[in-house]
């Protein structure tokens, strides 16, 4: 793979949730034409690629992550012709296009499953994970769905259970069947032939399952946390329903398809057992890269979390250039998660600066550049099945999926001329793109400067990272590469702090919040930080 194929290393990739980005026809649901319309916003931010969450036909039980047709566009989002125009418009601006692929499962309405469920002898009978009931009619084993409850659903036509790692309406594909694997690889080729630059692979850890359907063991008591008790599936060690060593084989098959094309990228989501991460990604024949949930499930904002990820999780993985991300469509927004409630612009600016100075491909979720906090929705507004299951103790994922506010004073915040599919709170509208564009001190203005600073410094894009000892809420590290060394120091706390600069530290190049060098001491206000010459 030549240098052209390495465009993704250190790139800023902007995630778009199509339902919530921009609606052009007034039905309250975002569409592909809306994404095309707002590409200049992405270009002005400085992002080098967009990642599109699913836009495929779907009954929307899990809002696109239950695909009923892998090779088409949901009618409410447009057409294949709209998609082709979007790709061309993005490429014209120098922006790569990455699309989500959900190959571990389909919707129950997918034609493959509709045929598979008819009998145990039809051509697609073994395309999904089917199993007989136990003698007393109970489920085949103890596997639990990631959304709660048993991971098996009874089908009265076949008089068998089928496995679903998520919703009952998301039957699991059987990757032990070569016909299934090749059909999925042809899905990748379909989109690659249309000009996409790569894929984000949903639940890439879960393609393969144990064909013997062995029970998952319990999670040892000493490894359990509060969340494990609150969420039953976390009481199991998921080593037989997913996260198997054999899953590496599936990742190699994906990479082989990507290598049929020039300069394409595949990165995976690894939300369980991050210790398997290095087996599935990195090197020349597995996924190019991927991300774990170390940062996006973190609520502490402690320096030790960031240091441990690089020094413990990634250090042994010499051939893996990682992704780094603080947010996505599945988790509460970082501003709220890290103490900002319904908005904290100082915290938002600090988090963005930290994100853009850490090592890895930056995955930035839409609205992060605006400092949007989590939306606090009423029960009647909840659409997410996870929220429907657990409200009010957990409100699901809708709070990070609310529509982008483009215009502070326009109806529908400039997202739609109709009623948005999820409400847009007032504390989002005041952070609309038009309001922030007119304010040089806004989070958006800072985000654009921070992205530009990253792109101007090879050490931030490609360099190594080394952490330095620092007290309290201070996080300090160096980035070094391509003849450049930078020292990055951030105060993650809400009290002022000072850092004794190492010998040879140079000029301050970039700041966030209050940051001032006084001799050999760096003075940082709350949520302040600085990047200096090393």
C-alpha cells in the first residue's frame, strides 16, 4: 500500500447522522440532499472526510442499523442518484466519503431473512443463526442481548430460535456460511464501485459466533462495576456470542476486498472486550484501524483515563495507528458527560483541543464543533428502543441524535421547514451555526482554528505520543515526529493550576482558555491549555 493509501492517518473525520443533519423536503427527517447542501460547513471546519451513519432502507426499529436493503437508499433520505451526487460534491471539495456498514445482522424484513425463516431446507436456511429449543422449550443458551433480555427469539414458522445480539428485529447473520460472507463482501464492492472511500464497520467484533453455542461465562465479581449491575448483559463475559479469535478471519476478508481498490479505508467499532482490538485491526491484512469505547464511555474526565489508553491499551499494538473519539451517535455528548450540563463552552473548547492533539484519526460527531450538550428529552419524545426499554433510568441515545441547529431564529432551527423528528431544545438553538459563525469567540470558531492548527503540524497528525508526569487535573504529553516536537498541557479541572515546564520548552503556539507562560512555569486557568514548541 503506497502513500496514497495512507490519507486516513491523522485525518479529521466528521460523523454525520443523516436523519438529523439537514432536511430539504420538510418531512422532519434529514436527507442526502441536505448533507450535500451543508458540505461547505464541513469544508470550513477543515474535516478531510465524512462518515455517514446508515441511510439504507430500514423499518427504523433501530433507525438504520436494522438494514432491509444493503444496496439502496431509504426513500425518506433520497435515491441512489442523490447519493452519487453527494459523493461527487464531496470529492469536488477534497472531502472523502465513508459509509457505515452493518454486516453482523440485518432487519427481520430483509429478503434474506424472509426466505431463511420459511424452512430448514431452503437455499438461505443457514444464512442466519438458528437453533433448536431445549427439551423444555427454553432458549438454546444463556446469551444476552446487548439491549437486555435473552438473545434469542422464537420463530413459529421454523419452530426454532434465531439469535439476535441486539433487538429481536435484528437477526444475526451466520458468518460460518461462505455464501453469507461473499454476499456481504459484494455489498462492500457495490458501494466501493460507487466511489466511496471506505467503511466504518458497526459491531465489527461480532461477525463470528461460537458454532457450538457455548454459554458465556459470568463476569468475575472483582471486574464488575455499577453499570454492570444496572445492565444485565454486562454481567457476562462475551466470548462466545462475539469477540472470538476467529473474528480476525472476517476482518481479513474485509481488508482483502478493500485492497482490490486504491486508497480505501476500513475501520471498526469495538465496544466489547477492547483487549481483542489489536487482533482485528492494524497491520497489512486486517482492518486499517478502529476505536474502542474507552473515552466515549468515560464520565470522569480524569487525566489517568487518557494516559492509560495509550500506555496500556495501545502500547503493545505496534502496527496499529488508532482512532481517537469522544462522541458518536450512541453515547451522551461529552460536554454533558464531563460536567457541562446543558452547556459549557469552555469545557467544549478544551475537549476539542485535547481531541485534536491526541494521536489518532479524529472522529468528530456532528454538533461537537458547536459545543452541543446532551438534549434532555421527555418520555413522549423518545424514539430510541433503548430509551423505550429503560426510561426514566436511562433515556437512550436520542439525546445526542437531535437535529443540527443551523439557524438560531429560523423555524425548525434551519434543520427543517416541518416538524423535526426529534425536538431541538432552546439551549441548542442559541448555539446554532449562524450564531457561532458571527462570533469569533465561539466554540465553532475555536474548532476551526484547532483543526487548522492540527493540519499545520505533522507531529499532531502522525507523530508519536509520550506522557509526562503531572499533578492533579493536569494532563501533559509530547507529540513528536517528522522533525517536530510539541508539548501539550491541559488543565481538565475547574480550579487554576500551574505546570513546571521541562528544560527546553519553547514558545506557546496555541491556547485554549486562560494560558500564560511565566518564565519556566505555565499558568493555566480552569479548563485552560496550551501547546508549546518542545
